[in-house]
């Protein structure tokens, strides 16, 4: 009678060892992949947050420059200019108004509106600007007490040839909860940019401290 381990037993044992080795290598490889993904995420997430912060700051500055230029254009051309904010799409457009002799009023026309105008010229061609990626118009608040903060839809904002406009606050934000607040003064087209989410009372208290 033969004793010990037979050939078939040794073959089966070797196969089990090879399968266990293959499984072990697979788990090790999976662990390495997960470790590499975690390392890459640790670098990419802060970078993405930094990019969003830059986009937010850049969008605030560009909007302020556009508003100041619109005020200057209204004064230099002796005709009202209009800024239309689209809070849903995160963009804003500017154009010069035209005088409608039929109604005796100034009117402005944008691409997606059917407003009748008297004529067409280079100034009345609307120029539209989109906010940077990840930046949104969170709300617009006028300084009139009878109006609420607007968070959706469109809002038209007029600049008169005398350099006068309705003062208001425009709050830009991102998904991380960061804000930049633009405060529009009534005269001269001035725009004050403040980092953070500013309220009107807070702003006035800061001015007179």
C-alpha cells in the first residue's frame, strides 16, 4: 500500500496555492490603484477649489468693469444704456436704448425679447457675457425698501446719460458657499467689490466706522 500524498493531491494543492496567489495579487493591485486614486484626489480637489475661487474673483471684476464701462457709454453718447441680468443662465447683456417716438419712451432690445425699436445702429447691438465656470448670480438686491431680493429670472438695470442709476447689490457665489458682493452706487457708475456675502446695513456700517 502506498503512503503519503499522491500526484493528484499534489496537483490539486499546487492549483489551490496558485489560485490563492492570483487572488492575493489582485487584492494588492486593487489596493495600489485605490491608494493612487486617493493621492490624485488629494491634489486635484484643492486645485479645483482654487480654480473656482479664481473664477469667482475674475467674474466679479469683469462684471464691475462692464458696469463702469456701461455708465461711461451712457454719459458719452447722451443716451440711456441698459444691463440685463439673467440669473438663471448666469450671464448679463448690455445695449444702448433707443427713443420710440410713438410712445415717447426709451426702449431696449435683447436677443431673446420681442421689443419693437425705432431703428438699428451699432450701439444697440447687445453684447452678452457669461460668468466663469462654477460661478452664479445668487441674488440681486436693490436699495429700495419695497423690493425683495431677486434670485431667479431676469432683471433690467438702466444707466442714464447723467451718470445716474439705481443703486443695488449683486451677489456672485459658487457651490462651496463663497461670495463676492458688488455694490453699485447711484452716481458716477462706481462699483465697490467686497469679498464675502455683504448685507446693506453691514456695508453702510463699515463705511461710516
